[in-house]
C-alpha cells in the first residue's frame, strides 16, 4: 500500500515546488507509476485529458528539466516520443532551481518595495 502512495506524494510535492498546472502533476503521477516510458497516447489515456493539453504540459515539464524524452518508431513507421521521469536526484535539482528562482523574484519585489517606501 505504501508503494501506491509514493507516486502521488512525488507528483504533489514536485508540482507544488515547480508551480505546475494540474495536468502536469497528473502526468508526473502517471510516469512515476509506470515501469517504463509512456507514449503520448498512453499518457492521454491515463490522465484523462486532451492530447493537446498533454502535449503542452509535456513541453512545460521538459523545459523544467523533469522528463526524459526518447524517440521511437511506431508500427506505422512514424516517429513518436516516449516520456519518463528523470532520476529522483535530477527532480530534486529541478525543484531546487525553481524554488531559488521564486525566492529571487520575491526578493526583487521586496527590494523595490523598500526602495519606494524610502
């Protein structure tokens, strides 16, 4: 039973730290549960969201440094992508970077407030 809580806990903590949208958090949860990389159509099925929304959120997750994307050839001989989560240490590093950026933005606003109040 504890094993099933881990993907949910990981998705929740990571999405909160990175300020991710709901669909991105669901994608992280699905990938954390998966034993292997998932194709877009598999992710769509698991998160019960539109393909467009899934693709947009996959882009966000790639930009945040959370995913590994690999190319494969489908049965129809078309190129497609499969996604998986990066190792936990990389996920922690991505969260650290985002938290540091957020703190930097808050400090900049605080400086401006101090400067305007003097």
